[in-house]
C-alpha cells in the first residue's frame, strides 16, 4: 500500500507517526528536545503482525505515540481490537515488537503504566460500583488508606460519586462506562487505552467525558481512544489513526489526510426547488454533466413534491462549484441546501476502506 502522508511535523505533541513499509527505514519521530538521549516514546509498535491461524489480525503496523489525544477508527474487522490487545499486553505479536515507555508491553512493568477501559463489561454484578472500584484499587497493591482515597477521587472525577452504592446489575450502559473509566484512572497511568469509552453515554455525559479527556491530555498523559462514533471522535481530537484490513491506512490530522488524497472524489448533496414543472433538479443535473467533465456520478431523488435532490461526485470541486454558481446566476435555480459529505472523518474512512480492498 503506498504511503499516504509525509512525516509528522516536529514538535507535534499528540501527533501519531505514520507507518512505514520499507524494512530498512527507521521509525520517524518528532524532533526531540535538546538532550543527549531522547526519551522513549510512550507507545511504540514496530512492524507488528498478529495472525489467528490463517486470519490476519494486524499486519506490519508501525505506530508511535508520545502524548495527547489520538483517535483510532476503522470498520469492524479492521484490526482495532487486535491492536489494542497488543498494546495492553493481552496478546503478543507474532512478529515485531510493542513497547510501553521502552518496555515490552506484555511485561508487568509495562502494564502498570497503562489504564485500560475495555469495550466489553466484566463486572461482579452483585457489587456496587464503589465496591468494585475499591477492589480494583486493592488489586493494584495500594494500602487501605490509599484505596479509599483513590476510589473516591476517581468516582468523583467520572461523575459517579453520588450514584456508586447501587448494585452494578441495575446500572445503565452509561453508568457502566463511567465505572470502567474510573478503574482505569485508579493508578494514575501515563497511558490510557480507551475502547469505545463513550458508547451508551448521553449527550451531557459525552461532553463531560470530552472535557475530562482533554484535561488528562493537558496533564501530559497519552490517550488512545477507539470509537465507531466518528463524528464524536472528530470533536474529541483532530489526530486519527485509520485502520483498514489490519493495516494503518493513514495517521495524521483529518485535514492533512484529506489534502493528500488527491485521487479521492468529493460528494455533495444538492437540494433544488422543483418549481412549476417539477423538473428543475433534472435540468440542473443535465447542465452540470455537460459543463463539468470531472463529474463521476450524479444520482437523482425526489424526497418531496417541492424539493429535488442531487448526489454529485466530482474529482474537481472548484470547477463544479464555479459551474454551479454560473448556472444559478444564468438560470435562477433556487438552491435549498448544499452540503459536502467528504470533510468528516467518516468520509475519509469510507474512501480509504473502499479503495484498499
């Protein structure tokens, strides 16, 4: 798969470094501070592959994280879960290495540096949330006085201090997510791996989580957040790692990824007032096809008697918009709505997945 991105800009605090294909090429990192020996990355995957028999989990993944917020996105089966399990030491790679602050990820010393919030639930359902978090603190090896202090501190931080005495079996999905996040924060780890942390959280809770994650990142922690809620992920962080079929398809900010996809078409949704004849959107479609040679596709639909809708895919957005503007002035088309679908993480992801099968 060809390289999509340039190397990350020096000094990027939370910018992940993209993968590399060449076996002799060193991993590219942001320029270190002036010191004789640069600090080890918080997380480093070097040419990591993992197979489940004949099924590929991840293949030749190289990725580096040093701090801040990074989003991890991909369709089902893209390799996100396998990568997360490798980073958290639950799996060992078949080839390559995964290191946490210079330590192999499967070693106990590395696991102490990680706070993990899984996407699945694994509770003692009869326990209260407070009792569960307290037991997790004891398993971390804290003394009794520290167990109580840390338990109350993390429950307060995730908004569960007043609701943590009920049995977990009666918790909503959002409350369960908060308890899982609380236990991940107990030992104040420098690396947080959060798998679908906002799944089932209401809008108010999502806003609280976004604020919390930014606060943790501002404290110098490194957060890797996996999510299928791509719009929410883009609001959380502009730095994303996009996985496709076990590989890293792209790793950078969404705008920079978009800029480098020079062959990627842009799709617009255009709604036109149909007028007395009811055919205005069909007339506009025909004129656009005549004047814009870079149009790949036009789809017509009629959502109502008053509005006609066009889905337009073009390789040359500037030319399309220029022609559209001219037609509006010349023919007096009444444009009700115009929206570009390809400026979001979801559109970038869809393009990358479709073009790399």
